[in-house]
C-alpha cells in the first residue's frame, strides 16, 4: 500500500475540499496520514502558507528505515475528482490489484 502525508489545519476550507475528494478515492490502495500543522512548529513553519499539501514517501531499499517526503504538485482547489486521481496514479502508481 502506498502512503501519503496530508498536511492540513483545522478550519481550512481548501484542506476540507481535498480531504473530501481523497475520501472518494477509497478504491485506491493508499494510506493517508493527516498531519495538523498547528501541532508541530516545524510543520507550521514549512507549510503555513502552502496547505493543503500532499507528500509521498520515498523508500530507500538499501536503508529501509530511511524515508524521505516529496511534496506532490499542488492542484487547483477546483480540480475535479478525476484530476486528483490522475495525479495520484502519475506519482504513486502503478497500483497493484
């Protein structure tokens, strides 16, 4: 299963919109970890003007304990569900059946 980090904060209508779209993609084998940027000063400093932010985790086979986050391109808040799914396929796929 692929893993995404979703940086968000309470009361952000852009975050809520993306969260609703991600919830509609339950058929994709994706685990989403939501991180409230108000709970961590480093996250807040990094993403306070950028949320919502989706990051994929990159794994290094030679050092399995090492992971790196890579932000995905930011979509328009008005992006249709199909465009969100297409982006996830492009950056996380191919998905195993």
